[in-house]
């Protein structure tokens, strides 16, 4: 296994972690979330050291893209993902759209507008009333641990959702 090192700095708090490439992103996310809880409520700019090239698909240190290795494996439409996942609700379609944004477009974090726009491309599933209920849909997905709510109105797939989605996409491909 390859050992990687990541340095996290948030305000005056600074942590450097070293570990196996496969587990490092999980550890970094957990530590970063704990650091955010300790920082005062006033906005503080986040600074991160550049990450070494690695196939860490969930680097949540800034708005980075997913590695091209992950992207190259999955090239599906939101419609195809939603159909494969047997989507039947706004929540299901929002998850399919989020999976599309993460694995196909390479966005680690995405706005509510990004999710809604991706949902609209799934013409077999999208209904106009989903737009009016979009805030409630996202709130439920965050509450259920499917999506993570990030700072400044951004969302990300939870680790469990990413794992399940990767297996599901592998079946589709």
C-alpha cells in the first residue's frame, strides 16, 4: 500500500495525518469535521496543503475533482442511473443526480442548483413539482445520512452512499 500525508489547517488549528492511501480520505474527513466544530462561528478562511497525486476519490479538502481514473469508469446519464436504481421519488432522483455529479462530472461538492439541474436531465423521471419540494428533499437526504451538508450550501455524497453507488454503477457498466 502507498502511504500518503495530508496537512489540514483551519484557522489556527493545524493537523497533519499520514496513513494508507485507501483509508486516508476517511480519516481526513472525520478530522476536518471535528475541526469545524471547534472553530468559532465567524467565517475563517480554510487553507489546505496541496495533496500529492493519489487515487483518493473523496478528497473533501476544497472543491477538487474526482480522479480521472474514477471518472473514466463511469459515463452514464442521470436517466440511466435513476433507471438502474429503480428511482420512484424525488429523493431517489436527487441521489441519482448526485451520483452523476460525483462520478461522471467529477464534482466532489455540488450546490442545490447543480442537483436540480441534473435531475431535470432525467426526463423519464423528473416532474415539475420536484422543484417546489427540492429543499425538503435535500433536508431529508441529509437527515438520513445519504448526503452531507457542507458549508455555503454545498452537498456531498456520504461515504456509505459512495460505496453503494460505486457497486451499483459497476453493475450498470
